[in-house]
């Protein structure tokens, strides 16, 4: 047991190193002053949305897209093998200049539908979102302002507030994922984006060969494309609240696990060093709390007092981040959510290996 405090200190040090090297960059990040609307000449922009049995969301989705305060915005709406009346609703409710694309071939995931939508888009800048997302009126305009000097813009897609414990944790997990990919991008190591709010130039898609390298798995239309194509020079982030795209989260444990299993199924295709760094962070998170529990039953209980100190440091670093990402209600509960994340990692490990998830969503 003499090694236990040292192991505890090792895990704690690793987590603090991540916070100080990566997360502190996001905490101190400020929206560039030079990106004011009057100083940016807008290029044409195609926003692409895929719909798969989304009849309940079609009307609100089209309304949000059609109300965008941006010139030269092209709507490319793709019906992805829907078996309900989604296609009919798209044709009936879309503006006349919208491009309606029909994918009538059954497939896993939405990569084929996205590819068809991209091929029909006439502009080089491509802006992605989902059918159930709530789009602020200046979403496309704000994201478009970040196109100067970059080819990829990583946006934020938070979840709606929830009254269930699963929904509340799903919100935190979404926030924590954004904390990581935004911080890593600021450190010059962008590794993923989310399809709810993502913009890239057509040359990024073409240079990556589209989705050809990972058509065998359903997920990865957003994170794998970015993982393969993004670098420190061609990628930026957008934290302007006018660009935040909200969507409903999963409210049951079964649906949440199913969704996250699909998302995680693409992570084994990440670049080697990205996998190593992310695995180290997750492993340290698990190890920190396992060793903390073991310390409670050891003769070296005093070491456990370092855990509240770690929480205080993390709360200090995450305060400005939570303000930027409009989730201050999650901030004070960080210790609870941090422990829950360790349990989540433990739970998801076997699901990653024993279940192949190829559903659309």
C-alpha cells in the first residue's frame, strides 16, 4: 500500500497537466475582435441537413434555416431513406430555391446522404447541422465570419436542459467533449468536431477522399473527417453565443448508451497520438477516483485531502469556460460530474468492444 499515494499523485498530476496545458487555453480564449460583420465579406455558403424519419422536426428545422440572417445561404436538404412522410414535408415546406436531395438507398449511418448533399451544393463552404437542432437567427452568419484564413470551423452544439439525471449528465458529457476538442484545437491539435455545428471548405472533404476511408462504420461523418484533415493552420473554433446550436438530449439510460456507443465506435480510427492522449486522460480520470477510494481504507488517508484542492483548481479553470459555453448551472456540480465521468468511462469500455453500432442515430 506504500505505493498507493504515489499512484494517486501520478493520476492527479496527469489531470492537472491536462487542465493547465489544454483547458487553460480555452479559459483565457477571447472572441477575435477582427471578426466583426462589417469587416468580413461573406462568401456563398451551403448548409446541409440530413433527415431520416424526422417528420416531427421538419417544420421547425426549415423555419430555422429559412430565417437565417445571411446573404448567399443555400439550403441543401437531404431525405435519407425515410419511411415516414419526411420527404413530402420537405418538398411542401421548403423555400423554392432550396435543393431537395433524395437518397433512396439503404445504408448504415448518414455518410452516403451527406455525400449526395455535398455533391449537389453549389458553394465551396459547407455548413452542417442536424434536423432536430434549434438554429439562432445569426448562426450561419456568425459561423461564416470565421472562414477567413481557415478551412475548418468547429462550432458548439450544446444540449437542452433536462429534468432527468440521464439528461443532466448527457449535457455535462456534451460540455466536457466540447471542452476537450476546443482546448485541443487551441493547442494546435484539433482532433474532432460535431456534426450538429460544423463548417468546412469543400477542399477539406475532397482532400480527405470524402468518407471513403471509413464507410465500414456508421459514425465518423464529423469527427473522423476532422481528425484526418484538421491541423493547427487550417482549423479554428467559434465560441460566439450567436452560433450555438441547441438540440434535445437523450432522456433514458438505454438511449444515451446506444448513442454514445455509436459515437465511440469511431474513436479507434483516430490518429495514433490522439488516441494515446485521449486514452491517457480517460485512464487518469478512472485511476484518480479508484485510488482515492482505496486511500479511504488505507493508513494514508491524509492524501485524500488533495482531492478537494484538485476540485478547487478545476473549478477556477472551468469558471470562465462555463461562462463562455453558457452552462454555469453545471459549474458548481463539477466534482459530482467528474466522478460520474469516471464511472461513465468504466461503463463504456465493454460496450466499445462487445457491440457494433451501425444505426443512423
